[in-house]
């Protein structure tokens, strides 16, 4: 199965938290990408998951030529 490399921007505006950052994820599809990010996030920002879904759909996404395990490759969050 083809996996994709996602670079997802995610920002939750002030006054909630000013939480934001970039998630770099390998996933089979948008739904798996969402599941991986929210599992790592542990529901702390679930009010903004709708926005996260939109950001995943807009994220630069690249098909990988080789097989990789799904997972978060890197994250930078504040």
C-alpha cells in the first residue's frame, strides 16, 4: 500500500493556548494522519480537530517510493 508524507500546519489561536506547530507524518491517508496526530496530542485540543482535518487536507503531501511504517516523523509544537 502506498504511504504518503504529510507536512501539516496546526495552530490553535489565543486565548485558548496559542498552541501551534508543524507535524511531519507518514500515513496511508488523511484519516490515518489525523488519528496519528490526535493520538499524540491526547485530546488536549479536541475543540480544534475540525480545523486540523482541514489542515491535513490542505497539507503538502508526497507519495513515498519505498515502504515505511506509519507514524509521526517529526513535530515542532509550542
